[in-house]
C-alpha cells in the first residue's frame, strides 16, 4: 500500500516538471530546458536534489545519499512503516527509448536486497527535443526484471523518465504530416 503513495508522488512529480515553463519559475528548474549555447547540461545531482526536496515535502521521510544500502550508497531513500524504497537518479544524453534505459534497471532494483522487490530509477533525459516532448504517460512505466539466479525473486522497477533539454512550445518545430 505504501509503495502506491510513492508511485503517486512520482506521477505528480513528473506531471509537475512536464508543465514547468522557463519564464515563470525560478532558475532552479532550468535543468528542464535546453541550456544556453555556451551552457553545460545538468548533472544527475540536479534531478536528485529536486526530486528529494519534492518527496521530502510530500512524504516527509526522504533522505539523500544514504550509505549502507545493499553494500552501496542510495541516491534517495524513502522510508515507510515497515519498509524503505530506494530511488536511483541518472541522466542520459543519448537515445532514450524504453529499451535503451533497461541498463539502469539492474542497479535500481539491486538496492532492494533488504526491502521490497521494487526499485525506481528516475532518469533525466537530456536528448535534444526540437519538437514537442512526450506525454507524461509515455515517460513512466513498470518493468519486470527477471532474477539472474533461479532461486531468487524477480524484481520490478517503476521507471520515470523526466524530459529535460527541451524548448518551449512557442519555439518548437512542427512535425511534418505523415505521407
């Protein structure tokens, strides 16, 4: 039941960030938009800090950079009564179809050795977006990760792909009609 709260907050976060406009918000959200010609693309920490602050304000028990999680360090840990969930934050500058993002799933679910079998990678997609961005329903999905060892449980990931490096609708190119 508590994992539902986390998934709902992830949906709300994605929806909120898809609707941000560059001109009407603080520079904190600049990571969502195409950088200036001489600017640098944002690092993973940018989305990690934004998501952490969002979850900490809405779920109250979120920590960042938690050590001793399945032998490593967790980007974001969200605690609920009886279990914790770990969110792995990444960024990609290359092609980012669902299949291409599967390489991030193993690490995201590996953190769940001491908890539920659900991981959550949140990936900042920095591929250029000269036309419209994807609908937020296409940027979040569940994925099944079979266990590499038959005696162990399979795991699941709720993948969140946040579209960054985008232009405003006013500046977008119009896709040519299909012929």
